[in-house]
């Protein structure tokens, strides 16, 4: 496991200090760490456990229980493809295949250049718009119809990689 740099450790310390004397701060701290660093490193779990008087195993259990938390750094752009039943039946696997080919990111992995993460999710709560994808927080319903999802992804790839897109 790579060691965190001093800047990242300092941010973790600030977050922990802000919540140290609050009741039930573990999830708040985890959210803030992930918002700040893009993921939750083990060092953050150790500091949060110490500040909350719990074990690292308990903090790790919280991180693993909630699917929005990640222990791996994400790419600059995060793409979520819903693989819930409605989306899957309406072609979500085609979207996964398309995104993998366009970005070089495998499912639940980050592309080698660190630009894209492709996450398969189970339900995004928009079954009537199936198949549904999210690019950097923006939802695209009926993502196989029309070109808005694919065009947005192409635009991002072109902006990030230039002529290599």
C-alpha cells in the first residue's frame, strides 16, 4: 500500500479534529475524507477509529457496508452504469461494453491513465428511464437512445486526451 503524502494526511487530521467531540461522527468523517481525497485510505480509517474510540475493523466495516464509499482512488471522471434488472433488460451491458472500449476502464476499475472510472451499480432509482448512466454526477436516461450520453463521453475524452480519442 502506497503511503499518503503530507498534504493528504493533513486534510485527514483537519477532518478528524473538526468532528472529534461530536456524537456519531464516523460516517460524516468518512464522507468528508472521500470528498476531499476521492477515496478513503486505510490511514484515514485508523485516524477515525482512534478519534471515535472504535476499532479500525468497525470503521472498515462501515466503509465496506455503504456502497458509496471506496478504498481505491477513482479516476478524474466517474461513470456509473446501472445493471439493475430494468436497465440490464434494456441494454445496460451494451453501455458497459461501449464505455470500456471508449475509456479503457474495466468495470469497477480505473483506466491506466487515471482519467476514467467505470462503476457498475445495482439500481439508480430511475427504472422508468432505463438504461441509466451517470457521468460525473449527471444522469443520462434512455442512454442507448439518441446520442446525449455517448456524445458527452466523447466530448470529455476529446478534452482530456485530445486527438488520441
